[in-house]
C-alpha cells in the first residue's frame, strides 16, 4: 500500500510553502506511479526536492550570483575577479556560460544554457535531459522543448519532471539504502548542499515514519 502524505506533514516539512494542499494532491497522485511509495523513498524524494526548490517554493534556478558567488560555486569558469565581475548579476549570461557545451547544450552563443536551465522540484537541467523527458513523457515533445518554462509553471508537469529524473537515475535504489551522498551526486553532480539535504531527509523520516 502506497504511503500517503498529509497536508499537515507537508507543512511541517516545508513551513514556508503556501501551496501545501496543491503539492500534496499532486504528490499523492504521481509518486505511487513511480514506486516512490515507502517512508525511505518518499523521505529521500522530498528531501532532495525540498533542497533544490527551497521547500517547493522556487521552481526555476536562481543564477543571480555576485562575483564572489561565481568564483565559489563556478570556480572552473570564473577563476579571477575580472572574469567574475564581467558576468556578475547577469543570470542569463551566467547560465549560457556555465552550461555551454555540455548536457546536450550548444556553445555560449546558442543560448541553450539559459533556455534549458534548472526547472522543477529537482531542477531538470540541460537540453539532453529536457529532450529525453519530453520524448518519454509527452505525445508532443515540442510542448516542452519550445517552452521549457512549462516545467516550472505547472505543478503536475514539474513533479513529473522530477519523478522522471528520479526513475531514470534509479534513485529509489539509493533511497532504499539511505545513501543521500550518492543520491546527491546523481542529482547535483557533486555534494553541494549535502548537510541541508541530510537534515531534510532525517526530518522527513521522523515526520513520515
């Protein structure tokens, strides 16, 4: 029997969220279809999405970094003050640089980095991921590819993008092991925000268990 999330539990986990009832309704419909149906799996899913989306309040990646943030987070691309200062507080320009020539994106001038920046509760990112998601989940893939913002504007589409990524990367297996570190690397490409993800996870285990 699938685990059912209550509105009260969701509010305890994400008190800043103003749309708890709508999220809970969507979660309870969508998660069981992807076998995210045990305490450990639901807790891990909510923890990772909760971190990535600031408690299900932000569904589009925030790239409004100052120079210090660019050097700290994207040091590979901004190795000195001069390069960081040239891009600071320009989200579109930043996205096009840091996401260029990877994840299926074109070069910086293509604009793919901005067009396919992170969206949804798990921050679906990169043209390859958007393309695979659209092909797998939509009769008309252009619905997503022509307007990627749909992944951030509609709760069911947003959640569907997250569970699609979850399933594709076999994250239920890692959730069963409670391996938040490996899971974070699959989602993030590293371990940024690991402590917060772990805090969310343990809190969710307590609330749901």
